[in-house]
C-alpha cells in the first residue's frame, strides 16, 4: 500500500484545501492502479516485480535481470 508520494518542490496535495485528504485520495488511487496492474499481469501470464523499497538497488537490478534473462 502506498503511504506517501515524494515530489520535487513539494506535493501538489499541499496546495489543496485539505492536504491530508488529498494525499489519502492519491494513495487510494495508486493502490487501485497497482491492484489492477497486478491482476492484468497475472491474467496475461506476464512477469512482474513489486518495488516497495525493501530491496537494495543491486538487489532490484538482479531481480530485473532475472526476469529478462540477462
């Protein structure tokens, strides 16, 4: 689940009348998009990787290389 979204120069949500609600709405939208993407890749039998910040850059590079067989 998305908790926040970093943006250079500050998030547009901070310029709204209710920044916390705006951030929650963006996170909810991102969650729905991620779920849809996960379902579609599974339905099509395509490989997918979850990038959630738990892997190092090298670890993620290895996972991507493994998916593409390089």
